C-alpha cells in the first residue's frame, strides 16, 4: 500500500486554507515548521480552549486527493490546501488506516497516524453545504468523517509534491481511526 504526495501546504497564521508550498519541513515531535498548528501541545483553537496542556495529536493533517473528485461530483470545488491540510496524497485509503500506522514520506520523514480530523462548521463558511459532503452516515447509521487524518511527526524531514508515501501498519490488533 503506497501512495504519492500531490501537494504540501502550510500557514504561519490562523486561516481556514493553507497556501501550497514547494516543500514543507516536518520537525520531530512538533509538526510542520512555521505552521500555526505545530507544537508539542494542542494548537487548534477549540482544543486550546478546552485544555491547552493536552498533547498535540494533530501536528500534521493529511487528506486524500480523491475526496476532491468526490465532492466535485456534488458541485463543490476543492483544491489542495483549501481545507487546511498540510499534505495531500493520492493512491492511499487514508481513512482506512488504523491508529499507529507509520507513513514514511519522501527520503526521511515519518508520521504516525493518530486519528480522524473532526470537521467543523468552518467548512460551510468556506463553501455552504460542504460539511454534509465530508461528514455523513453509512448504511448502518454510523458517523463517517472524510476530511482527512491527523498525525504526529516521529522523524523529521523535507516533504515535496511527488514524494512517495509508504505505509507501515502497526502490529495487530488494529484499532480503527476515531476523531482526535
């Protein structure tokens, strides 16, 4: 199970979208260098309001490019970085990965998958109705979150579009992703 990085994005200030970059540097234990969400403790505003001392399990946000085609079929235009992700991938079923999966990205970087992004109403401020496209229910009535996955940086390195992404699953039993 391998994929490819199609875009990298970061932003030093709080905003919903993140501009695309030629490369980003991942820093072990912190996240994306210069990104507003980098740090040992939580940086997302809602998490800081709850408890600013909690560990940051959302250092790097990854999203599968295939989601863009899915929402485009419903009339929405989404491009890499538009939903605030740091790394956009192609060819990986990110949402199916278990907690603890290691993603080896490019020559050196390694991130550990911690959980699912829990999309909020800011997505509807970006494009009205988009939240219903990225959060829904399956046939059994279970909540399905499709707005990417969150991770922490285990080994730093530079990540660029075109870099390979190799998946290393944790030892069983596998725990399915939940929101973080």
